[in-house]
């Protein structure tokens, strides 16, 4: 009887090499999860602000996340974050100049003067926008110029319509001009020359402006200068402005921001003791 032959098993199928993964794309990649609680909505006009420092942007986001009544003085913020008093004080001044904060001085019944801070998640918002908002006191303004409202509105509309001569990206529709004219009028009411308004709107433009009306609305709001101070009486004494102490937040008079007399004396005593 013939010996059975051992048949070799069939050859294993050839392995197919996996395709090379797609190369990673440059730039940031986002992994986003929808928040159901414990979150704060921050506008891109703040998060991507081109003129605020990173310290100021982060500080504004922190303040907007706090509940009403939380302490946001320089001493409280310095105790919470590693930045120095000087950096936090400078960041607060940045936010105040950009319209995200308003600090007013309030006299308490016991005679003490304290600083009250109001946070705005959108510069130019009114106190009625949220129930917890506190209206800032009306600024002291120079007597209004005797210019008819129609004339000022027409000048603002002409300025907006002429922006395309200086930057083609800022071509506006007639409806856009009508909506933006009151914001330009606010600049003219504060004695800002039309040429200065035009420069503020057209300088340092991004490479592409997709929505010129929204872009100009943001600049008109964020860069609105404060009213001019009242001119002193001829021959009268010079009034030294009020300042907030960068350390204890006490209100004192000085030509420039800094520390009050008590804080300066405490520093001097500390230095003497160390010597």
C-alpha cells in the first residue's frame, strides 16, 4: 500500500501594507466638547483683540467669568495670579481704555472713597443689557457744540462713504453707512477731527476684511476716546487728577498712576529695615 503524501499547507496570503496616514496639517487643531454648565461666552473681539496684551485679554476673560459682587481689585487679583501688581494695574488700565472695564470712585456713607468696577463683555454696551450691570456715572463733558444733528450725521455718513478711497476693503452699503453713522458721530462729538477718525478706521488693516461693517463697528466701539477734560479757568489753580493706588486701591491725588503715600512710606520702612 502506498505511503500517503503529506500535502503542505497553502501559502499564507500576502500582507497588504497599510496606507500612509495623511500628513498633519500645520497650525492649531481643536478638540471641542460642548459645555453644559460652568462656562462663560467670550467674544472674539476680545479673545483676538489686536491691540490688547495677553495679560489684559486673560484678565478680562477671568473677570467676565466671575459672579456679580466678586472682588477684582489689584490686591485681590495679585493674590490670585502670579503677575505683579504693576502688570495687573497696567492690564486694568488697558481694559479700561478699550471699554471693557469702567472704574468709578464712590464715596461711602462713612466718608471713605472706594473704587467701583463695572465689566462689559461688549464695549459700548448699556447698563440695561444685563440685570446685574451697574451704570457708570455720566462723564463730564464740554458744552455741546452748536452744530445741528442733521449736519453731524451727514458729516459722519460722508466720512464712512469715503473710506473706500483709502481702503477698498472698507466699501460699505448705504444701509451699513446708516447704521454706523451714529458711532462716528460719537467720535465727532468728542472733538475728534474727521481725519483722526479716518486714520483710526483705516490704519493697520488685516489682509482680508470679510465683513467691513462689523469690522468698523468693532473699531468704532473699542477705540472710542474719552471726552476731553474741561479746560481749567484762566489763572486758576491746576487740579491734580485722582489716581487709584496700584497696591491698596486707595484713591489719592497725583499727576501719574502709582502708589499712595502710605504704601510709599511702608516701602521705605521695609527698605530701611532690610538695610
